[in-house]
C-alpha cells in the first residue's frame, strides 16, 4: 500500500438564508452556481457530506473511505479506537449576512440517548467583522426553566442572553449546551465535533423560501440547555509571531494559531493524531520529505498521523489554524 501524504480537499458550499458574499470576496473561494453562500465545509466526515481529496494518487476518494483503509495511520491510534470510521472534526468557514437562529447543540450523553451520534461542541475564530458585529453566547443572568419558557413565548429571550461585540482575531469556545447565535457582518472559521445536530430555539420569525416559518426545536432544546451564567465567554489567548500559539485546548479538539513570515518546522512524532491546517490569511508551501504542496487562503491540508515532520514556508506571509485531538 502506498504511503499517506498531506491531503487537500474540495470545499462543500452551503446555501443559507442568512448567507452572503464574503466566502468569495474575502476568502477567494468560488461558490457558483450559488448566489449567496453561508457555509463552506472545508473538511467534513459527516455522512453523505464527506470531503473529497483533490491531490495525489488518492484524489477522488472520500475522507471516510480513506479512514476505512488507513485507519490509525490517518487519524492516530486513540482517535481510531474512539471514533472508528468517521472523521471526528468538521471545519467550516461561515459568512453571516444576517442573524442566525438562537440555537443550542446536545452534548455526547444526550446525543447518545437520542441516537443521533455525537454531541456538538465547537469554537469560533473570527476572521473578519464589520463595525458593531455581535454574537449571542450564554446567559447574562440566572434563569429558571419556567422563566426561560415564559420569555421565549413572549419573544423576549434575548433580554437575558449575553451579547458581545466581536473583532477579527477574537475566539470563542462554545461547549455543547451553551445557547448561542451569530449576528450579521462576520466571517469566521468554525471548528467542531462531527455532528450536524442543531436545535433552533428562536429564528426571529423568519420566513423560509417556501413561505413558511422555519422549523423550531423548542422541546428538543430544553434538555440540552446549560442555564448557568459564566463570568467570561470570550476565549483569551496570546498569539506570538512565528510560533505556535494555543487558542483552545479541549477534550474534543486543540486549536492553535500560527502567524508566520519565516519558515517553521513542525515535529509531530509524539502526537498520536492527524493535524489539520486551515490557511486563513496569505499562502504557504508545505514541505514533506522531497515533496511539497502549496496551500492558499481558505484551503485545508490534512496531515496524516503517521507523518512525523513537515516544514511550513510562508509566501511571504501566512496565518494558519492548526487543529488536532491531543
């Protein structure tokens, strides 16, 4: 069997009622024939939505097909034991031209109880934000379930939710159970568990394309919600140039940022995991052995767990999100 190598993929573009043009205008990704685009799934192992390899002898293969063949060589021993033949991370680029619904995701325990696969913990890394762009994340005051229901019925739930202004470079960890919504005027990278389960709580009375109100999941959401108030919702981190800086470290994924204008060699010999690179600014060459590939803004490269060392050469500058399961 031929050796694995760094893999590139075709993005999967999603038409969303709240989507816009930034995936094309800012990231340079062509989502035709869509008029607007809300999401580009740049790496996905979601069933029937699997990413397809574009480079090397494995081109045209789906991500989960590769997992069945290469197993722990692709994702690492512990990851393969835990997740089997489904790739455990979903990576998206999201353009919010309008408010997304106020929503929540189940955790692993609730998802298993309901027979819907894994839960959905995620994080956001803000790539671009217009003035006064904001998010909803968590509660700002203590609330009981009955009061929550009352406010929801009166369409006043936002009054008890935490709202924050965002800027490019901000990061937010969104554990399963935390109520949230993205506001208009943002472009962001979303790293999450492989799950497409979303419980819509309130959708601003928005009318769908077919003229009906969009479906809500009021009852399903209730048992998923974490009603606790947290002191801090933003994820604070320090980014150092030409180094690997940790943004989020969790059981579900680690996300680092690398802002480079000089070459950087990465040694993964002790890491029992695949590594994902998402280029969010600039471009770079990735050297491995005697080979190299080029990655542009918006492109993902998946480095198999079996590979020990790669060298990143920015051209002349690159900002890269590095994702793996520690």
